[in-house]
């Protein structure tokens, strides 16, 4: 069986593409690869801002599973 092309992958249903995208991201977001994914100053500042906002009011957060469910339900 041959490897699927990008065009093949883009023809997958949205939930399958989302699952694939998440699997790809998980494969590069591992701790041992973090030095290969440097943040820009703007990205670091945005993460700091979001963390501070969460620290001020954690009740505004949405669990990851809920976000994923909402995305899949669209």
C-alpha cells in the first residue's frame, strides 16, 4: 500500500483530519522536542497573559475534553 498524499488526507472527513492533526501535534510536542519548538517573544507573552488570566479566574476555563467534543460536534 502506498503512502497517502496530502491531497488524500485533505479528503478525509473533518473529524478524521482533526484526529490526525492532533496525533501529529502530539508527536512533536513531546518534552524532548521542546528545544526544537522555540517560542517567539510574542508567543511567550501571550502564554503568560493567558496563564495570569486563568490564575485570576480558573472557573472560566473549559476542560480539554469539552473543547474536543465541541469541535467534533460541529
